[in-house]
């Protein structure tokens, strides 16, 4: 709480400053983003041998010339649409009349009209008790006569009225141009000053943050522009081919509005569809225009965007929506357009500055939990479907043994640690164990597929793929896997047994309850070559020693191995532990357990247990002791 309150206060103060000083920070934000977008072009010109100042000036002039031409074309097209709107009135009235006639059979249109009219009358009714208590109708009042006052303006005043609304936008545009030029000219110096001000004590992290922010934002703006042009040009051509007026305008607006996440394409589609409704007496043109936008959206979202940049912004889809709402509230429509690149900068800040790590957690698209933590959380909730989906997604690139070794068994280790420190009750323990066994059952089909792959191609493990564990062939081996001391141990050895079956071994499992002294002789040991006992708790050496001795007494020729599951480097040698436990082998991970279980070596004979022998005192010493006692 002590560290959260200052961070929250600083964030709230920053938001307040950005809101109340938006007239200052909004042009600066636009200038910074344009600097990120134009910096790669300036660097390219510099590599061609163009001096810095001409390269910057040429780049900025070209960029703002494109923006000016774009704005001029849009303004001209909008003026043409405004002039032609009255000519479309007849088609709009005709369509409304046809809708009314189509709904006249059931009276829906009439009833809706009466409801709207009734609501309007209630709203216009005068307030006060007199309006409700007077039995006589009020006399009709004469409606006032509207009079228009014509006051001819002087030419100077008319010019002033025309220029005044343009002063603000033009001043902002000029300020942005000047700031962009100076930022591009002094880019290296500004970078050094920022490093000295913010991260002089950690040059490596600060430099990485600046490079990350520049590459993400610049790449996003450039790729988004390419995507939008790829979207807007076919839209304009398609609308022109369909015969919709001012197709160039709608294509340009599609390019601009697609910078607005999610809602931008919908806004760009509304006006062309309305115009198609107005210019055509039928409905076919509207349907064709809607189909054009729908097809282009599918192509852009599923082909062009993944091919060009995918999800390189580092933002989650929900973060894009939330950031659009936040920046729109903060800075209006311009903030909506700038929402994604500005939020990218915040995510980069959270990635490299520990105090703002919560920004990356909230808005980033990287998983905030390790795969083993995520799997343990889902097992803890008793969900077996999502862990199966997670496993199947990972098994597209890795083998089953890798998944169990890197994710599933480490997740069970997290559960065992929680149980050992008292953070897990019996109900949760049974839930985790049951969900883990269900996960193994759901992956049985994948295990069979891997086993068939091993049978078809014996060199598959050597030639690779993405597997990291090279396991021996288990054909002809028969292994029994037994849980050590609890239900979580039972789940872990179930995973081991499935991996051994993939390698061709005949496997079976038994629970820890089946290995109790009163039931150990009922274990299916007949025909088994090896027994593997697994413990998730490292403090189970004594129990493991006793269990190994009981198993070897039951069948002396049986190979017995112990797996002390661990996700850390062991501090003891396996040979030393095997001698101490009287086991044939000891392993700490799945690879070692599989190698030991499938090894073709004779069983280690059972050593005699060392017992303390109580010695009797010599007879002469006893006699002298008795003589002294009688004296």
C-alpha cells in the first residue's frame, strides 16, 4: 500500500494535467507521434547522403503537403455532396413511403407514429396543476409571427467571420510543423537529454526503452497507413464502379477513419450506405455497397494485417478499446485517433520502468502468468477444459514429454508447496489432483498419435521437431508407476506413465493408498520389470526408503526407482541418493525418470538394514556387581 498510493497519486495528477492543459499537450503529442513516423524516412535520406537539414525540411514539407492535398480534396468532395443532397430527397421520400406501405397491413408504422406524436404532446404540455385541473379547454393562442432581421455585413466583418474559425486550427498546424522540424533536427540531443533526466543511472534500460518505443510506434503508424491505403483505394474504386457519387471522398475518409480502432470502419461505411440509399430507387445498390465493405474488412483483418504487422503494437484488444474511450474523454476526437500509439508508449513505459509495471500488465498482450502458473490456477479452479485447450495449443509446437516436464509437473509442484505451507485445504488438493488426471485423460488421443509417429519413424526424435527431451525406446519394458505420499503424487506419476507408454512401454499406475504396508502385496507386480515411485515433496526420503525396501522384499528381482520431482538443480548426486535409498535409480525430472525406468539393467540387491544390537554385560562383571551390593 505504501508503494501503491504514491503511484496512484502520480497517475491521477498526470491525468489531471493532461486534461486541463490539453491545449498545450495535444499539439505536442501530435508532433511527437509524427516525429516517430518521419524519423525512419529522415534516416533513410541521411543514408543516401542527403544532409540533415535538407532531409528534415524535405520530409516535413512532403508529409504536410500530402496532408494539405488530402484535406483539400476532402473539403471539395464534401461541398459537392452538400450541393447534391437536395436532389436525393425524392428517392429518400419514396423509400420511406414504401416502408410505410409495407407496414400498413399490420399497422406497425401507424402505431409507432402515434406513439411518437403522443410523447411529443406530453413533452410540450405546460407544467403546473392548472393545466390538469381546468375542465375548460384553453383558448387557442395566436402563433407568433417569425421575423427575420437582415443586417448587411461590411466586407471587413465578413472576412473576419470567415477567417476567425480558421485561426485556431492553422495556428495549431503551424506549431506542430515547427515542433516536428526541431524534434527531427535535435533528435539525438533530445534523446541524450531524456536519458540524463530520466535514466542516467541505467543507460542500458533507458536506451532500450527509447528504441522500443520508437520502433513500436513508428512501425505501427507506417504499417497502419499501408493497411488503410490498401483498404481505402479498393473501397473508392468499388464505390465508383457501383455508381455511388463522390467515391473518392468515401475512400479517403475510409483511410483516415480506419486509424480509429474498431468503430472507425463502421463510421466510414455509414455515409456511403446512406448515399447509396439516396441515389438509387431500389435496394440492390445498398446491398452491393454493404457487401463491398464486408468483403474488404474480411480481407484486411484476415490477410493483410497479419501479413504486414500482426499484433506488433503489444496491446491487447480490450486495451485498445479502453484506451480509445480514455483518450477520447481526455482529448476528444483527436485523442481517439491518437489512442493506440499513445497507449503503446504507456506500455513501453510500464515494460522498462518498474514503478509503472501495472501499465504493461493492464494493457499489454503478453501473458502475465507463466504457463505453469496459469495451468495451476485453472487446475485449482477445477476446470479441465481450459487446461486441455492450453495443452493442445502448446502441443502444436512441442511434444507431450516437453509439456509435462516444463509445464504440468511444475504446476503440480506449485500445488505441493501450497499444501506443505498450509495454503491448500483437502478439498482444493483433491480438486487439483482430479483436474490433472482428467487433463491426462483428455490428452490420451495425442499420446496415441505420438506413439504411432514413433512407430512409423524411429528417427523422428533425432531429426527434431521442437522436442527437447530425447527418450529411449521402451518396447518390451513393463513399468508400474506409483504415487508416493498424496493425490498430487498420483497425478504426477500418471503423466509419467503416459509418456512411457508413448515410448512403447507397457505401463500401469497405482495410487499412494495402494502402496500402504497392508496393501502392498496386492500391487500388480507380476510381470513388471520396473516400479517407479514419485514424490513431489523433497522431504520424503525416509518414506521413499521404506517403500523401496517393502517393494524389493515383495519381489527381489524388481527394479525400483524413485523420482523426487524438482524444478531446480539438485544439490545432491543421484548415485549418492540411490545408494542411500537402496534404489536402482533416482531422478529429479521426467527425462531422468524415463531413462531410469526404461533402462535394461539388473536390479540392485536389497541390503540388510542396520539395526542397533543391545549387548549383554559379561557374567564375571555381573557377579562382582552383585557381591558389592551384598556388602
